[in-house]
C-alpha cells in the first residue's frame, strides 16, 4: 500500500513537470527590490536626522517633553529648567559635531555631555576593538566646542601637562599613554566646558 501511494505521488510529479511548468519568479508578481539611496553619506540627511542603512531616520529631539513654565514657579526652579535645556542643547551640538567630524557610528554613544565622564572614557579605552582610542580626540574637541578653556581649567587645578586638553584645537592635543593621568581631571574639564 505504501508503494502504491509513493508511486502515485511520483507519477503526479512527473506529469506536472512534463505538462505543467513550475511557477517562475516573474509569475509570482513580486515587487522590485527597494534600494534606498536616500542618503549615501552621513551628512546628507536633513537636520535632526541621521543616515542608517542608507535611509534618513530621526529620533525624538532633546527636550520634546518639556512643559510650559507657569508664572508662579520659583526663580530657582526656572533656573534648573533653563540649565536642563542648555545641557540638552550642548549635548545636541556635541553630537552634531561628532557627526561632522565623522566619528564612527559605534562610538556615538560616547559623544554626549552626559557620557563625557571618567567611567565612560575608561570604558572607551578598554574596548579599542569597538571604538578606536583616536576617537577620544574628536569627543574631547566636540565637548569643548573648540573654545579655549585653559584659564578655567587652571582655576580648577588641572595640571599643566593636561591643559592642552582644555584647548582641543591645539596641534598637540593627542590622547596617548602620557595623557592617561589627565582622565582624573575630566570632571573639572567638563565643568569648564559646560560653563561657556
């Protein structure tokens, strides 16, 4: 009985192959493949969007959930909200700067004022296969917004050997083994970067 069943299936297959053609890809009426050429470079998308998988995509802008300030809010509360908006703008400018300087995508998480701290920098240095150490120069440059912060850094007791990190446009600003001791002053440098 099993042999008869198998033979009938085999005969049906041969009959279909001889008298009826199997469906071709063109008969399936599939749409043509979509090739996104919306953006081919990192900076070709409009403001607020980035290029991912050759498409311009964007996220929610910083501060999109801020509330209207009411008139009976104390001056101190207003000042705190204003500081939050300023920090968001700084982070946004820093992120845009890193994009403009062609920081690799896998390093972009380190390019924000909230992640510009000692532990994040140590994590970046401990994962050179993920994010090259040379990207630290770009991140520091963008955090400083290319302003001269040396005077502020001196007041915050940043040693002379680390002061060129407070002026990132300086030709000698390179992160290497000789600058590792400067990482303990990154909080002081960040405070100076945020003061302007």
